[in-house]
C-alpha cells in the first residue's frame, strides 16, 4: 500500500509490479495507457465513466471577473476547460466504512 499524499505513475506501476510480477516497463506502459485512454475519452466524449470507481467530466467555464482577496483588485479569469471527478457510490461507501475517523 502506498502511504503518501501524492501518488505518481511510477508508484502505481510499482504496485502492479509487486502484485502481478510484470516487468517495470510493462507496468508503466499499462499505467500510461490507462491515463491516455481517459484523456482520449474526455477529448472525444467529454465524459469517462469507470464502473465502481467514478466519472470524469470535461466542462467549459466561461470567463468571469475574479477578485484578489487581499487587495480586492478585480481581474478577468479567462474561459477554460476544467476536469471534474465524481466518485461512484461504491468508492464513497468503501471510504466511509474503512477509513479511520
């Protein structure tokens, strides 16, 4: 189990390597392929659902006026794409039952 705040592609590949015994290069290729599939799905469909894990959505945010909280100075936040993630009920249930409170 990985015990740190940020998990890298290498960390995931190392976990696959330990669990299944594939070579490190094969494991890193698997991780990169999965990430690439998610990105391609977002580009094509603006939505990627992974059963029992969650849904990634690509949303367009329009430009708006932002404010610096310290100086109260206003500025324009340009329009941009953002990716949102909503965890599945299965993941939420697991986290609520298995994580220390």
